[in-house]
């Protein structure tokens, strides 16, 4: 499975060459972040045991816009992230990468994307709300900032 992910990153998400690029066998951090963000979004989408079309659309649009990916790449990323999500023991492997690589503002944007997903199907399930609180702790977001992200996501949905 790791070879599949590596080939996917090499084909679709390769970062531009730089002088301080990591080892050749390590996927660029940007690619790891896309996979981690997608896995978190999928975990949240499945929290209420119902993965709606609205949630699917939200994830696709978010990944396309945030990571500047085309439709085919997003579909493959979702497939691979779902495999990673299902085989992971916990969410820490995804959130730790985000906290190590993103500053607080970027993590806030991620929280907005996640709240947008929660609101995508029109209802906030108890499990989704609980998972958002858990993710906010793992992403080291202060409660006030999480509330701001929630309000911005809700405002975006209403507008």
C-alpha cells in the first residue's frame, strides 16, 4: 500500500524541485498534509455513520480549492486517504503532522473546512460535534478560536 501512495504522490502531487528537498523516498510535506487533511475530513464525514452526497461534494471542493488539485487527483486522494483512515489506529498520526506543519492560522482554516463539512448535510450530529472537540484538542486549537471557525463556517453556509 505504501508503494501505491508513493506512486500517487509522485504522479499527481509532486512539489516543485528545491535545493533543500527531503530524501527522494519521502513524499513532500505538502502531499502528506493533503492526505492527512483528507483523512480527517473523511473521519468526520463518517462520524455519524452517514456519508452524504453533500459531504462528498464538500470534501471534493475543499481539497480542490485548498490544495489546488484537479478532479481526478482529488478522487484518488480521497480513495487513498480513506484507506489510510480505515487502517489507522487513531487520528494522532494525521493531527500531529498538521500541528507540526501548520501555524495556528492554517489550523484555523482547517477547522473551518471541518465545520463546513459538519454543516454540509444540514444537521450537526452528536458524534460530529464530539469529534470536532476532540480534533480541536489534537490540533491544539483554543476553544475561542474553534468557536470562531464554527461561526465562519456557519455564516458561509447561510450566505
